[in-house]
């Protein structure tokens, strides 16, 4: 599985009916089911009941109950194989981390990392992040949100599939508590410019690096192998860190 944190989107369903065509949602992922290893199958059978959260439509997540405490919660959307998220959880035991990912092999890989590292402050949810933000989280319930290396959808006709939109930012503003942070990162320069434009226009957020500026990568965000490979190829990585007013 690519280490890029997938935040991909597709239009679901197939019909020739024009009305239905207009109503089909643009989702934030393309569900490509890879084959699970035997270890990942075991992880779903034995570790998911402890570290996974089953999505229940119409019922907001009870984060204190899920973690067994009321520590601040940081949400990562599209964690890929989860190694960087596991590292962050390991390095910040005083915080809770909730990871959302739709691809089963990535979820299985992170479950095994949780077991290997003995983590207790990380929970996983396998569902569409857009719906979770809209219906699954209480207002101001998060200390921060991380969106690292979402799919840039480089073709112009696919730009509508990019996850970071003004509407998406409004949903983030609802669930991030005042003083909390939104941290994005991308290696696709045109997408970085679009992210900066959208976030700078959002009244609830302020740029911690100053108007029109990108942030330096904080030491709390580990370098992934994907990112290191991109750097060797000369791909600059842009970090954007905005604070909820």
C-alpha cells in the first residue's frame, strides 16, 4: 500500500437517470480493496474489537468512552499504512489519537503496529471522514485534525474530488475546539497553493506561520518513506498549520 495518506474520492453508483446522476455524492476516497495478509486478518479478528470503533449511523462518537479517559483527541484523516500516526501516538502518550482510513490493508497494518508498540491511546475508524465530520463528532470535540498527503487529483477535471474544500473546512471548524490546530501537508505544489488559499479565506482559522506563508515541518510530524523518496526526487513538501480562533 502506498504510504501516501489516501484521501481519495469517487462518485458512487451507476445509472443513466439524469436526476440520480446529479445527486450522486463526490466521496473522499476510491475504495480499492487489497488482499489482507494472514497477520492483518488476525488483527481484524483479535485487535479490532479493542482498538476499532464501529460506525453507527445517527449516533455520534463517544470519545471519552472509546478511549477510557477525557484527554485531548487528535484526528488524522487518511492515515495510509499508519506508521507515522503510530509514531505520533507513541511520542505523545498524554494525547489520544483517532485515525480514519477506509482501506482495510492499511487499517490492518496499523492494528499490528498498535500491538507491536503497546499503544493504548490510538483508536481506528473505517468510514468516510466527510460523514464522520458531519454527523459523528460533537462540536469542539477535537484538539486537532491532521490531513497528510491527500490525493492531489492533478487533472483539472478531477479537482472537484480533492478533499479540502471550503465546505470541508467549515465542518472542520465545527469539530475543532478553539485553540486547536488543523495541520495539512502535501508534496503537490498546485494543491498546496489551493489549500493555502482556501484556509486563508476561512474566518474561523488563522495561519500560525503568518499570512500567505507555509509552516516549517514540526518535529512532531514524522517523515514517511514516501516523503523521503519524494525529497530525493526534488519534490518540496508544504506544511500548513492553522489555528482555530
